[in-house]
C-alpha cells in the first residue's frame, strides 16, 4: 500500500521540482537579466500585491463580523438556510465568471451604470483597476469569512447562552462577554486565509486590473511570458511571488483559528435572540446588504447570459471544441487528483498503524501533509517554471493538455484529500482487524469491503476536483492556443475581443456546469452510503 503513495509523492515532487528547475536554468542562463528585474517596477508590483490583499482582507473580514453576528442572533428568520447556501455559491463559481458578472452589474455599461451616474456627477467610469479588484475579492471572501466566523460563534456552549438569558444581558454585554471571545480566536486565522487568497489571486486581477497601475505579481509573470517574452524577468517575479506566498502560509499556520469549541458539557438552553429594535434593524440591514452583494452579480450573470444568442453559441464549432476539451481535461484532472489523494491517504494510514505510537517518520508526515504543501506554490508559478523549461524544445504549446491536467489535479488534491481521508480512516478502523483475521486483502478487499464505503467520498472528491479544474484559467492562460482552448480561455478571449454577449453566454454555461458539480459534491458528501 506504500508504493502508490510513494508514486504520488514522487509525482508531486517532479511537478514542482521541474518548475523550480526551469526557473533555475533560466536564471543561470540570464543571471544579469534576472537580477536587473529587481527594480523599482518590481517593488511597485510587489507593493500593490500586498496593498490590494490587505485592503481586500479588511473589507471582507470587518463586515463579515457583523453579518456573522447578525445571522447568529437571528437563527430562525425565514430564508436563513437558503442564505447560507447562497453564501457557499461563490466558492464554486469560476473567478472568470464572477468577474464577468461584476462587470455586467457594475461596469461602465452595466445594469447599475445609469442609476449610479444619475445619482453622482458625470458618467460612471466602471470598476476596472483597484476598485474592481476589491469588489471582486469582497464578493468571494466576505461569504467565506462569514461562514467561518459563524461557525466560531456556533461553538459557544449552550449553557453560556442560557446563563446570559437568565441574567437578562443586553446586546452589548453579550457581545463583549460571550461572542467576542469566540470571534477573537477565529479572526486572525480567517484574516490570514483571506489575505493568502488575495495575494495569490490571478484571474480576477487579470480581468479587472485595468493596466500597469493595478498589476499583481502573478499577472506580471503571465505578461512577461506571453506578451513581453522576458523569461528572466518572469523568473525574478516568480521568486518574489513564492516568497510572499510562503510568508502568507506561514502566517496562516501561526494564526490558525481555534473553532473547536469549549470543553464544557452543553446544557440545554436557548440562545438569546436580538430583542432591541435598533439592533434588529441593524442586523436586518447587514444581512440584506450581504445578500445583495452576493446575489447581485449572480443575477447579472444570468440576465446578461440570457441576452446572448445561446442557440448560436451551442452550435458554434469553437464553443463545442472548447467545451469538449474542458470536460476531457476536467475529468482527467479529477481522476488523477482522486487517485493521488487516495494513494497518500492509504500510505499515511498504513504507516500510522505500523508505527504503534512514537514519533512520526518523515514519510508519514509527507503522506499527511504532501497534498497541502502544493498550496504554497500557485498554479501560475508552476506553469511559468515549466513554460521556461520547455520553451527551447519547441513543444511548449503541444504539452498544454498534459500541463493543464497535471497541475489542476495536484492543485485539487487538498480538497479531494479532505473528502476522502475521514471516510478511509473510519473504514480502516472498522475493517482492518476483521479483514486480517479472514485473510481478505488486495483487490478482493478493495472490491468487497472498501469500495462500498469509499465510493461516495471518492465521488465527492472527484466532483469537487472536476469543478475546480473546469473553471481554472491559471495554467491554460500560459499554455493555451488556438488549437488547445478551454471554456475559461475562450471566455477570456471573447472578452478581450469585445464580444461581450458571447462572453456572457459562455459565462452562464460555465457557471452552471461548475455549480452543478459543486452541488453534486456537497450532496454526495452530506448523504450517507
């Protein structure tokens, strides 16, 4: 059972090591060009990367505190469950689709442009640049932060709520003595997570950045390779991007939120509801604004998509080809991701069982954390390393399918592992001893014992990985061409050529496909076999 796991670790090491080798070879070939890239422009891009991430974090997490508290204080209002499911939608929506929805709503020719222009002075300029990046990041991260902070509030033991109700605590005292201690432990980890997501944001900045003044490191890497063709500068940018990402992940690990709850045994009791009229009004306003923030762009995607000539798009050869290639790449990436994740999970469990106490070996540690280590290296960085490594072979674009499938598979592994590992460990605890006594092993055990219990979590990981791969623009942006296109790549091309109606129709199609897969993954993960 350890050989597949060793293969998985070797595969990850080869993918990341090959990228680093490409960067090292290019740096050695043009050392002066790489060092010269560390100039004032580099500092400006790095500074903007950190600045937009910090602003996005504040604008996402600060309102999320109020929204999470409002949802916690009103646990029974009609539509609460629907709203929480709505907050999960941005997590499964491709960034390129969300960007188009934001432009359809807030852009210069968006649905709200005339209203905003009438209320202000002059013509509404749209949301390109820093404002567009911030709006897009808040759209994605405010719902995520709200769900995480609400989960922290849910860890407060019921006996504390019961005591607060018996003492007749007012809203301010409840927040200071009960809610804030739970939020305070979660906020650093949530903020660090949002910051890391914003530092490594690529598609949103590429689509909404609006020029050199609003460019992050990842977008600068892409531009250096595809437009300026300055590999040495791309290497320097990649080094800085890796350093920032490692620092963000380090902060995230050091400031991880503790939302495991109090150790006290819960006592039956009801949570105090908000009774003050002003507080109820404020909570309702925060919930309504958060719902509008999330629902508005999604409604704009549907409205603008329905205005497109969907019948023509559905029969257009380029669209059919991109859809077919997207599905093939997504299925391949999902299958590979689940296979690699299952191999690591099985090896970790086998090594843990054989250890029987004591310290974990390096191999066991790598099997447990190997899938998560890939989060340190953004997809565009891996793609950039392989791009400069393969550029002298003349086959950069011919290996596009392989690069898209492998990179997306590895990047989906942390999520696939999260779906597979709990079920695998639980099944192993139940069945290992009995299978050993009966002499059931190998393919017989996999078919008769393991498969019935693991097929649903495997399907969950497969659907989740497929959705992530289907909506990704990072790797295909570097390796895509006229002959190798995915739906996100074709959508971005149509946006670049100002065929906005076609782009809107493609966004609607892509968004529906990804959300259907995310819904399937959630449903499979929730139901018992």
